[in-house]
């Protein structure tokens, strides 16, 4: 009598394939089944308290006595992302300091970056492709990809700003890290005639005889103008999920701040508590002023002036202003432009009939099933 043919052991077969640098699709099918309902948030909600960060910045001035060999910047590493490298899986945030009389040397790279000024001065400036951008408190300055940039502090005071870049996306995801130091003495030449500035041509009133550059140009958004707009909208309904929220738009195209990241400023009015929602984008926050809390999943992060925190993608979250008399103002950087570029942005409000639901996923036949 013929013996029944013995079935090949699936685990042993998987091991054989691995030796040949192959993998059965059934292993990916199992991953897809686990993804029903959406992704798991990448990384953890985490807060970096200013009371901890600021003393370390001062210590960094002693550890790195000058700014020509390395940037004196403290980068925020998400404890929930293996191997470090990012504040979220696509973005990196940190805080940088330069001492009186210093220049942080000029270079350019394929990573896009923004500078949000924490402690500045009208005489301190970032130069971007030869255009001076004064660094006053809470101004936003863009250093788009492949633009020359350096930072100058001719004053007698420390200058501190927040950095945000798309480093994890470009290095870990796309693998396109190009970098070039500025030639010569590494202090870039400045355009003395401000009528040559590209950021001047990007204003609402611009020359008619030339086509303005549409992206990757120097840009400074003045805090006094942003704050005035926030205050003018304070009595409007705003967003139930983000309060009175503004996006720093490309002034020529009306699109996001930069191709890979967008900057927001939002006001939570006294006592305001937003509704809970989640979205496929991740975000990093800096508290301009006020005190409150952000609840991410089951974790509450209590924040106050100049604290920084992160909300991972697809994590339920809500914000609350704990003051009954003062507004709270949050600056944030997100990766919504990347999600939109691939048609992958979706947002889901809690308990809403209008939630953007995931499409139905067909049942997947488990590997090895008869």
C-alpha cells in the first residue's frame, strides 16, 4: 500500500527560502491581516521639558567651545523608534544654540529644514543663498533643500532656535543624503541689494516682468504678523480638533511650507479642549506660551512654555488649555505633504459619522490552511 506523501514543513521551507534571499508572500499576508483598521503608531508620545533641555544647551557651550566644527544642536530621539534617528519616523527636531560673536558655518544638503526662533535678536540672522533673514523671537525661517545657509550672531547674547528637518525620510526612507560645505572660508557671500532677494519676489505684490521662483527659496515669516492673524481669528469657531490653527503656506503656490513638511501655529483659547482624532501624519510640537496637556492614547503629557513633544502617526490625541484666563499657543511641524503626495493622508475623528474609514479588507487565507 502506497504511503501518503509527507507535506513539507512550512517553517523549514521558509528557512530554505531565506537562505536563498527569498520570502514567501504568505508572510506578508499575515502582516496585512494585522494591519486591518490601519497602521500602528510609529514611535511613542514623548515630551522634552524645557527645564531639562535648556541647562543641557548651556552645558553644550562648554562641551563644544566653538561652532565651526559641529552644530551645537540637541536632537530629540523618539524612545519608541528602534535605532533612534528621528523624533518621528519621517521628521527630526532639536534645539540649537550659538554664542555671542559666533557663525555656524555654511553648507547645503538635500534635507529641507526650518528654524523657529526661541531667543533671537533683530541683528542676528540666518543667510540663505546670500539673503539675510533676521532671527527675531518666534520668527520662522526656511532653509529649503540644497540652499546654502549659515547663522550669524554678532550680538552679546545667546541665540537659540528650534530645528526641524526631514532627515529620517531622506536618509532612512529614500536614501538620498547629499551634502556640500560652502567653498573657501565657509561664510557665504551676501546679496547687498535686497531688491535681488527671491523672498521679496514671493510677496503678494511682485514684479510683473518676471516669473517668480515657485519653491526652494529663502523665506522669513515674521511672528508679529502671525500673532496678529491668530488674534484676529480668536473669536472664530476654528477647528474642533486643533483650535484656531494656521498653516505657513508657500506664498507663491499656496501649498505647504515645504515639499516634505508643513508648519502650523495654533491657539487654544482659555479652557478650550479639542475633540479627539487621529491621522496618518505625525507631528512635533513646541509650546510658544501657555500651559496645558496633550493626551495621546492613554498617555497625558503636561506641557508649559518652551516644552517640546511628539504625537506619532495614527495615534488618538486631543489638546487642552488648562488656563481659564490665558490662551496657549503651539507651533508644530508635520509630514502631511508627504502623505498627500502619495494620496495616503486620512483623518479619523472619534465617534463621527463622517470618519474616513479604511476600505474593507478581504479575508486572507492563512498560509498552510487546507
